[in-house]
């Protein structure tokens, strides 16, 4: 039973993850065409990295000592700006 539950949950998560990556990749490609995001980034891989930052934030929030918004937001913005623009 546990294996069936795990498999079902994995399939649902995989479906939503794929949809999220594809949607963000479409946005990134549009931003690349407009010259807002560097063209040397592969859209799907970049989307997966950006989404991993979101998941990292969720994990940080449940840590024993969460990183405050005052520290998290400027750090992520610097990272994204230096990497993508």
C-alpha cells in the first residue's frame, strides 16, 4: 500500500513539476527574445534552477533558524540579476 501511495504522489508531483518548468521556460524564452534575460541560458534548465530556489525557500522556512526575508530577498535578487541579466 505504501508503495502505491508513494508512486501516485510521485506521479502527481512529477506532472505539476513538469508543468511548472514548462510554463517558466516559456516566460524565460519570451524574456530572452525581448532582451531582458541572457540568451545563453537554456530555458528548461534555468526554469528548474529558479524553481529549486523556491523550494529552497520553503525548506528554509521550516528550518530551526529560518532565514529572514530581509536576508533572503536581497540575496536571491543579487543572484538572479548577476546570473540572468
